[in-house]
């Protein structure tokens, strides 16, 4: 406590010394000539002059209710400075928002009893203030606001009170200052000048000084120095290794001098220094001030060896962004185009060596590039460019319109800016002239779009369909019985306007209704509303933006993305000739139209105010009926028609706006059905391989059924299958499901699955689940085959049963599940797109695993084949198991490394597919191939190699897939100790080589073959496999390779390569039975098998000689001296190579 008291006393003493200095006699005050000189905390005097040229300063003395003044002298012109005296009043200007306060802090005044509060020693210490309706000018303890302005021409100050419009003026006769409304003499402000002595610099440090050893000094840099209140010059001192000057051109040394007011200092790193990093200081000093330091840093670098540029061959495509970095040594500082030219559209960054841009022309060219550093310029290096023709694109979506639709403007050019030529069409449906599509009548037609190939772009050809339906008609309804769930127009009761989805000042903006005979034809979708009954109330949702009509407060309405309380619900009743739409929360608020609004529209008014109320126009849905033999319109439904099943149906796929299955009738979906709302009073069966996509509401009668059938591949007893149910709230248990169903509806199995063999997945392990429980939507299950299955494989016929299938958005919470992997399931009675699922669940590692139900264990408890089917965007392993979709009833695994446990997995209707069109069936053929290993046990594990410009040599979660599970036999590669069963790489190069690794479950004969090849591998690119153990190199893309292996893993035995030169240059062992040797310049070949050809290559891979025949012995003369590689092709398909020396 004593220390604290001592510290406060020291502070008070320091403050007292400062005040003595501030209020010291002889201090100069300068005339304020601009409002810019008014600063918060500045100290000012108020001065005025009388007509006889006497100058008066407002004093510290109060005379009655006014302030006295002290004559400063007589002058014919206004003084620019005034020297302070003890009886002059000085005020501190304080900022108060838009106003100022004037605080008198001088305690030396004598003061009187005429006003003001004496807060100081014998003086008026406080805020200057005026009194309403009086000329008084006093001081008080509380702040008083004034506006202050300076006339730029006369320098007169206007100080006006903020509350009573009174202005401080000097009395015409002099001697008094007061607050007047008009007249009297102008006043002026004089501002106190600082007495502080200091030096300042505009920066605190300078960096980047550098030069090459022997070429100093460095370039100079500068900074600005200012002196305030100094009596001596400023001395500039540079520390060791640095120099300073006050001029740029000369005068550099370790010391320089600036005048007291300051100036510019130039500094540099001194010459003659060795290679090193250097720091230093410029010190600024003057008498009576504190030194100021500016920190310096720089370096002296060594002379580098001139750089070298690596020649390269680069490829690009017209219209596609291009970027390539020139590869060099020697840390270049700049790059230059020496000779040649870059492809049109590309440019070289001279400072970074980056070539970038968008190629505009196809062709080949060569540019010679140099690089320069402090040691010199490189020799030019050839950078070759091959620019392929560009691919044109244009957005040509299918068009769905109604009769009478306005003409549609189609794209007139492709992405290349080339004109599109349209053709096709049907004169009865729609035609194109130029790029204008004209709708003529109901029906379907196809429009073709073409652009011819040019020198720089491939040709373009595409088409799209135009679906023209009859006009959409909304008909006025006149009873509550007609108000069923559907689409409506909200019109006023006078049938003049309809509500749109635009909100303005709390009102639904309206558009003209254009009703004729109670019908409206083809209204804009922005004015179409879906009305749905929910628990006695109605929900009104706009069909264009999916927002819900909501009441906020007063008369105001809004649109919300969700329904979270009764403000978004409405009560609807019918009253003689109109509907009353009242809010469910505040039932006195009724939807009414007001034409008198600035922007006319509907708002929520009370019963007694405003009219009219509402008319409703309902969308008329045309329907077609299946009677058991034919459709009522012969062609069946489409997206604009409701389908009614009034007889058993198992025919072709169809799409309908809605679907009704009448009582006692059965709809069997054998391909697909896509529809909106469903009313099922009969039976719906989704057959194996079929898809049922329903995106609206599903209403099921008590007697209705919904069944989904799924047939597995042939499986044995003790096999496991991944399952997920497509049913919503079904009472079917896991145990009941495990019995399977025959076509007649009886159980396939008499025992079902053993109770202990139903599993879910948690904490990276399978966990037993109660078989008496039902399926959980979107959850995956692993269920063993029925216990009465045998070791002879047979199909398990699964049947999911209930009344209502899953649809809409389904979330699966996984917060209680530990581990990286989660087992999910397709929750719908239709396939889902894997790509769409991954896009909706960001953070999931984009690899999908599905348990292989045909996997079997060996005697050591390991699966002998591929026990997980694996999929990435590169493809699937095994081949044909997944092609971009997950079928009905399928469970699967994903790795959730990037998705928080609090974020659920999401499934939605946009993922659902009516056909099994996987990812690669919608893309250009990929460059990829599958390898298959045939093992002694009969299992055939596979792996996939793919090439994609977006992939890298490392592990790419988007393209690569790790090998999971316990596999006794496996083919794989490794990246960072991770085994890959799908291995994706960047754009293919024939120079690529890959180490192929394998696990073998037992000693015996194994075979590796290319199971399937696509892209360049199906065209001309060959694949070689080198067995380092035997020295055999075989063209495996054309024939399998069989070999013996011991039990265990091999990591360095096999190499895949794509270049015969690579294959030849590394083969030194000859297969038994083939003899190769040289004598001089002759090559001799002898084999027990027929030799079909003998090829001779030099070490660069150039073919020097070839002999084709069908014989067992060859002698070939080659006029060459040196090492060659001889390749022998045998009739049985074997390929043998050997290095020989010709002399």
C-alpha cells in the first residue's frame, strides 16, 4: 500500500510539472486560419478587435454574467501570434460528437461572484456555457456543446451554442465577451504552439539492401526525418558497414547532418564487404532530445554459376487453361524468350519463369528460353509445345414447355465462339430458325446442333429433346370439398390479380390473373402455390422457391424456408363466394388484397378492414388409366399426367406426375417408375433390379402393401451380405427378413439366420444386434445367409415388406459410433448415385466399400479373394461390381475422416436413379486397366490402374483406394506404406513404371493377366510385366503370365512398364529353351519353339533390324558395333530378350 501511495505522489508531481510548463508565461499562440486546425485536446485563446483597432483577449475574470477581456494592444492589421499572459483565459477544445466543448483550465484567474463555478484556486475553472434568452457567458462544472467554424477568407471564428442559437462575440465597445444573437464584433481563435523538442522518422526499419560480392555498395534507400522544437541540427550516424548521406548522388559516410527542422536521409550497405548477412542502425540525435534509431538489414551474396534450363516437351489443349514452370538450376532472377515463339495465348513471366495462359491455336512450336542470375545467362533450351485441338461445348438442355409458350432463344455459339447450326425438329411440335426455338403443338421432338471441325477445334455435335405438353390450366374452385392437396393460384375474390412470391413492405406483390370463364392458362410458376393440409391447418408453399407463406406482425407477411411454428400455418374456410385464409396463430389476421398500397398486394388484415378476400384456382391434372390391358390414351403417362392403375400392371417403365393404385390391383415395377405423389390402395412390388422413385407424399390405405425384392449372387452357407431396408416404419424384423421369400410368398428358408449372426458396425468392429428389431433407415447391416443353406451356392431371395417406402431427405446420426469407418445403407427403393452421395456429404473420404458376399475364408481364417468391393472415381474393383451407383437394399462402408461426429450423413431424392447409369458410362472412356491374380485356391483378387491428369503420384483420396479387410491373396501397390487396390496416377506417360506387389496364401502356381483394358490400353498401348526373379519379361496385355511362388508377400519381384525399350533395357536373363549369342556382327537365335520374329534395338530403343519367319533357328547380320538388345517372339506368345555386344 505504501509503495502504491508513493507512486501516486510521483505521478501527481509529474503532472504538476507538466501543467506548469503548459501554462507557463511567454508561450506563443498562433492565429487559427482553418477549421482543420481545430483538434481535440488543443489549447486556444478567444480574441477580438474593436473598430479603433484595439485587440482584446478574453480574460480569466468574470464580470457579472459576462467575461471580461484584456487589451493586447493596438494594431492596424491582425496579429499572427499572441504571447500568453497570466490574465488571459485559455480553453481546451474537446470533441463531443458533432460539437465541441470549451474547458477553461487556467487556475490563475481572480474570478467574481457574477456567475460561473470557481473550481480552481481563485479562478473560473470549468466549461464555458451560455444561458437561454440571455447574453450571459459563464463557466460551469458540466459540459456545454458549441459548434465551431473558421471562415477561410477572414479567419473569423463562429462559436455557436447548440441549444439556444447564441454566438460568442466581442462587445462593440470592447472590454466584454458575451453570447449574442446578432451584431457585435467578430472573434478569432489562437492556438497554443507545442514546446516539445523531438525527432521523428516516417519508418522504423529498412530491409532488402543487397549486392553481389565485389560490386558494392548497395542501392540506397531513403526515409523522412522531422524535427520539432529543436535548437540544434540533427546528427545522422550510421553503424559499422553502413553509410548515410543527405543527398542521393554523393556525400555517403558514417555521419551526416540535417537542419533542425529535418529532411531526407539516404542510406546504403557499404562497399567492400564479404559474403554475409548484415544488420545495423541509423541513429538520429540532437541536443535536448531522445535519440531515434532506424534498423537496417541486408546481405552480400556470392557470384553464382550461370543457370541452366532443362529442355521440355509440353502439351496443352486449345481453350483450356495452361500452366507450366520452366525447370532450371542456379536460382535465376529472370527469364527471357531467346528465339522462337510461344503458342498463341500463352505468355512467359520474366520474373518467375511460369508459362501460362489459354492456348488459342492448335499446332506444334518450339521456343528457346534463357534464364539469368548474377553469374550470367544460360544457354537457350528448347521448350516444345504441342497444342491439341480444343473441344467445343454448349449447354443444350432438354426443354419441357407447354403449348403456347413464348419462343426460346438457344445458344448461338459454342464455348469456342463458333456459330451453331440447328436442325431437326417436327413441324407439328417445335422447329428452329437460326437460334430461335418456336413451340407449335403438343408432342416430343429432337433438335440437332452441329459445328464443323476447324483448324483449332474438333467438331461439335449434340442434340436435345423438346417435350411439349398441353397447356396447364387452373380452374376456380367453389367449395371446401374441392380444396385437396395440390397446386393453386391465390387470387383476390374479384378475380383480377394473383399473388406472386415477391415480398414488398410486408405484402405479397400481385400480377394480373387473366381469368377467362373461371380458368387461367399457363400462369408463371412464381404465382403457383402448393397447399397441403397438416393437422387441421394448411401449409402454403411457393412452387418456384419452395418458401412458405408466413405471418410476422401487424399486417405484414413474409416467406420462410421452413415451417417452425403456427405463424406459417393457415386456417381456410369457404364463405358463399370466397375463401377466408386466416393465420393459425392470430386468427383475426386474414389474407386480403389491397389495391391502394404503393405496390398493390396481399397483406394480413383484420376482419373489419380491407377487402376483398381470396379466390382459389386449382391446377387441373389430366390422367390416364391402365385397365389391365392398355392405357386409356394408348401411349401411357408422362410427367404431366397422373397415372391410375386399375388393372394389374407389370409393363415397361413410365414417368407420371402422380400415381394411384386402386384397391385389389397390383403394380409390379420391372424397370422403373418415377412419380410425385402416390396413393396406394392396392399392392406395389418393386422387382429385383427395378427402381421406384417417388418424390411427393405417399398415402397408403390400411389394406395396401409395398414390397421390394432383391436377388443376391449365388452364396453359400456361412456367407455374409450387406443389407439396408428401403421401408419406412415397417414392422418387419431382421429375423423375419432373413428367411427370404419365394415367388409365391412363402419363406425360402425354414430356419433363417442364426440369432447371433446379425451385425451392425461400431468402433471399427462388427457388433451383434438383436434380430427382433426392425431396420433403421440409412443404417447398414451385415447378415449371414440362412442356416439351412448348404455349401452349394444358391440365390438368396430377399424381400422387404411394409406399406410406405422411404423418400425425401433422410439423416443418419453417427455421433455414438467410434472409429473411422461407418456402415451406411441406401435407404430408398431405387439406386442412388455414389457421386451425388459424396457431394452431399463433404468430408467423407470419396471411396465406397461393399462387403463381397462371395468371399470365403481359408484354413487360416483369412479371406482368399477380394472381401470388399471397392469404388472410387477411377473405377471399381472387382471389375463390374459397381459402376457409380448403389442398388436397392445395398449397405456400404465409408471413411469419415473429415466429417464431424455431430454432422449426420444425409440422403436426399436428388441422389436417386431410375436407371443404373454409373459414373463411367456418362464419361469419355478412361485410360485404365484391371489386373487379376488367379490363385491355387481358385480365388481371383483384382486391382485397378487408372490415369487421370488430376491425380498425383501420392495418395489421392478422390482417385485411390486402400486395400481393407483380411486378404490371404491380393494384388496391390503401395504409397506411403498404404496398400492400394485402386492406384490412380497423373496423365499417362510411356515412361511410367510401377512396382506390383502381392500376398500369396500358399505355395503353388499363380497367374496374372490383364482382365480388361480401356482407353489407350484398349487401343495401341501395350503393357509389359517383368519378373525380376526369373528374368522374364512378358507382354501381359496380350497373354497371361503364370509363375510359381512361395507363401508370403513379395514387394520387389514384379514391375509393370509400358515401353518396350524399358522392358528390353532391363532384361538380362533368357528363358530356358531359348539360346541367344553373338559372333562379330551376327546374332544367333535358337529355340525349341517356333520363332516368329527377331527384333534388334540399339540402347536408345531405336529398331535397327527385324526378321520375320516361322522357324526354330535364326542368324541375323547387323552392321553395328556396340551393345544391342535382342527381342525374340515365340509362336506360343512368349517374349524373350537379351543384351548382346556386337564387335
